[in-house]
């Protein structure tokens, strides 16, 4: 009989499942500023929140170019 610690073996959760579970279980929100499911104003809000909480992103980011 093999024993696998929790999180090892079996099926790996997709990144979206991990994000959803983090939100539902811990109130943690992980959002990409480039997520195309969001509208432009929503993406701008994510950008502003990230900048306020963690500082500006590196200058080599060419999203607006």
C-alpha cells in the first residue's frame, strides 16, 4: 500500500481552480491584469490596486505599446 501526503498524487488542480478555492476559502483574490474576461475598467482597477499595494510593475512591460 502506498501513502501519498495531501497534495501529492492524483489529479492536479488547474490554476483557475486554485484561484477560485483561494477566493472562496480564504478571501484571497488572484487576478491577472491581462485577463480578457474583464472589461477595460476592471483591468484598470486591478492595475491600480496592484500598484497601490505592491508598487509599480517593471518599466520593460510593453502592454500599452
